[in-house]
């Protein structure tokens, strides 16, 4: 690697990969290094090795697999939290069951990417992480709209499809940013549209509560409402809206 590149990456986010598959290790390493401002400082093949390397290397971010021998990703993340390790964790795993996903999110995973995955999804996660850290590291207080942009990936220069700047995200009375984030994260993981009842069951909230949040997200353009017809009344189904110029 050229000296200039080393100089450029000296202040980059330090990333530790914890992944037992050598091929995935290589892919993850290449993807991370392709994103400006990131550098892989170590690769661990097991949870135990990863815990030791966290202490030794003190990375900013761990990218963690779940299915690993001896100590899996769930136990590894729990141990990091027991030790109060000052490191953020992003999950990249084939695990797609809601119980596992919920446990990782409850224990502080900042993002969850399911295998197989594409570079653009990793890049999106790392860029949002960089924005989040830049905001959190600033020595000032935050407004609610700034916090909402931090939680949902909104930025001051985000534009709508017609080129006009979006207004800051202001939640109606009674809606909580944390619950809204849970619903958005849940919908991101879905491959098909869901009813309010299915979202409620997945998040662990009342159906009427889920319906209020979904109605708000639909009116703000963040989710799309589809009517699905079968036997009896049509059912409202919700799915994330595709970003301008892209697709889900």
C-alpha cells in the first residue's frame, strides 16, 4: 500500500472483523476498505479471539458474524457489553430469525446486514455510522429534529424527489422516536409487505399503536401502503418506500 494511502487512513475509523469464514473475511475487508475513512485493523476467526483483539487493538467499530464455533456472535456481543467495552458493533450475518435480530438490536448493534449482501448496503451503513459519530462527538446539545435525523439517517441537505429540501422530521404528539426507529429497522429486514398486526407482533406492541406509526410513516412517504385482496375485506399492507433513483 502506498505511503500516501497510509497517511490518508491514519485518522480513519478502526474496524475489527469477527468472522470465521475466510471468504467472507476477505469480502468484508475489501468492502470496508473501499469506503473512505475506514481501515480494517484486525480480523478474528472466533468470538473469543475477537474479544481479545478488542482489548488489544481498541477498534472504533466491530463487524460481527453470529454463527461461529465456541462463542457465537450473540455471546460475543453480550460479553462486550458486560465488559463495557467502548466499541460499536455492526452485525453482518446469515441469521434472519426475529429473535436473534431482536437480541442483537437490544444489546446495541448499530446496524444489521443479512447475508448475502451487496457493497452498497455496507457503504450505506458505514456512511450513516460516520454521520452518527460526527454528531455524537460534537460538544453541544441536540434538538429533537437533529436527534431524529441521527436515528433515521436524515440529513440537513436531504432532498425530496422534486429537488426541494425536506423539512426536519417532527413527530406528532404521542409518537416516540425510539419506537419509530424499531419499526423502521423491522421493516428494513422484511422481504414483503406486512399488515399492522404483523408489524405489531414483530415489534411487541399493540396493533392500534403499530397502526398509528405506520399511518404516520405512510403520510410522510417513508412507507408505501398496498391494499391486498383475498377472501373478505382487503388488508392494508405496508412496505418501505424505495429511495429516489433506487430500489429496495
